């Protein structure tokens, strides 16, 4: 009987330890420090006119603010088709917003963020346009101090971003 009691105590300790390990591995802490990001990206970038956009049924243009390892994006959407979205789509012209973190890996610019409202605050489910995660991938095809050429790896479109204002990560 004494041995059975010891086995039950050992089993409880093992189960408790397993639960602690499971709990700690399931948590993901926010970053304690912001990284400096990529120096050449720091600033406000506006997309130049999309090449041959008049031939497309729908398209989007980007405005990015890169500060340290964070991004803030304004995505201007245009559609020539009726999306039947009511007042949200404002007759084929509307803006969406996203914010989060970015990372440059090799020649790829990766965004990991969320769609937000116009004040860059988290939006409620059911509001206009897209909700949830914003994860976009761009191939950096060329870059200078004031121009970056990107190819969107999801849509295949190309973007030319022009530097509007240089920022410094603090």
C-alpha cells in the first residue's frame, strides 16, 4: 500500500511537470526590444503609378511607413467590377490599412501584421473590408536610396516605391 501511494505521488508530480512544460511552451511573449530593421527601408514610401493598371480589372497601390522593424501600410484598392459590398467599397475605390512587423530575408520582404482601421488601431470583426492577418511577400528586384522595385509574390504585380521622407530608427 505504501508503494502504491508513492507511485500515485510520483504520477501527480510528473503530470504537474508536464502541464507546466506544456503551458510554458504554448506561450509566446512579445518582443522585449524592437530591432532596428533595415536601414535603407526606414522612411515613408509611396508607390508610383502601377504600370498598365488601366488594363486590369482591379489593382491596389501601396504607401508604407517603415520605422525600425515595424511597418504601417495604406493599401488603395480600385475595382472596375461591382463587388456588391454596399457602402464599404465606395463605387470601386477604397483604402485598407495594416500594421505589424517586417523582415527582409535575402531578397524577400516579408510582412507579418494585421488589418487595422484608418487610425492604425485593431479593427472589429465584421467591419468593412478584410480583417485578421496581413501577410504579404514581395521580391525586392532592385533598390537605390530613393527607389525600390518590388514584385508581389501573391499577385504577380510589380510595384515601384518612391521615398517620400527618410526616417531614422531610434
